[in-house]
C-alpha cells in the first residue's frame, strides 16, 4: 500500500456540506442577526470561507460581537444536527475498500468531531481512526495534526496523503512534507477551483481517481 495513512478533510471533501448545510445556516444567521443585510451568494460565501475565513467574515465584515458569534455557532450547530449532508458518490466504496486493506483514516477539519463521526457511521458504517476538529489548538494550516499522526502511528511523511478542497489543507501538507491531492470532485467556487488546480501537485476529479492513487 503506497499510503497506509489517509488524512481527509471533511466538509466538501467527504460530504456536500456547504451547499446543503453551511450556506443555508449562514443565510439564516444573517436574517436573524443582520436582517438589513443582503447575504452573499453561495459562490461568494465559498470564496469568503477560503479567504479571509468564516470567523473573519462574521467579525470583520458584519461586525459580530462575541455574544453574536456564540449565537451564530449555536445556530450553525442546530442546522448540522437536523440534517446529515450527502456523501460524494463513490467515496464510500473507495474508503471502505481502503480500510479493509489495512489503511487508516484520520480527519483534520474545522467541523465538530461528533458530527464527523456521525457522518462516517451514517454513510460508511465505520468511524475514522482519529479526528482533529475545530477544538484542536493548532489546526490546519498548522502542520501539528500531521506531526501528531506520524508520532502516534510511527509513520514517515511519505506514508501519509492529505486530501482537501481548500488551500489550508495544501499549506498544512506542505509544511509537514506530506503528499497532497486536491479533492477536485468538490463543488468549489470557480476561483478557488482554479487556484487549487494550479497549485496542487495532484488533482483528483473523482473518488475513483483517489482509489487509483492509493493503490
């Protein structure tokens, strides 16, 4: 096995969460806390999540206070609890075969561990070997999650593969000297997709392309 350890992002890499969950939650939060503001389009929202980031969007663009940020987080959690986003077609087959062959999956995400594990159990029938979520103090683009995985699993950088849909995942992999592949099957904003295809060493257009890379 070329890569005994697979490091996956979650939102928009494994599940279709922006279109189905995060953008509707964003619109609902603005209607609640900033009713006079016209929400961004879904594409503009995706671009803002990539840069400057969701927290910066709320705090800097819309002037959310700490109290409003707490309300936003509660509103978002209500959305993600009520609906499980669809997994990308074919990914379950690829990941199941990979784990049965002995591969290990770790998730590095800015989402919540309980929700990530819920999605894996619902769609694939198993949980990842470990999760580094929004509570992890040095999450991506910091290389700390990868360094921790290598330490606990006694692996070298060339035994890991990071698959992500955003630049923070690419930056994390580069900082740790780990191989990276762009989840090109994601529903990214055109500008982000263009950047990722230009900067990523490997672009995967379908989950089945990931299967070929892992073999």
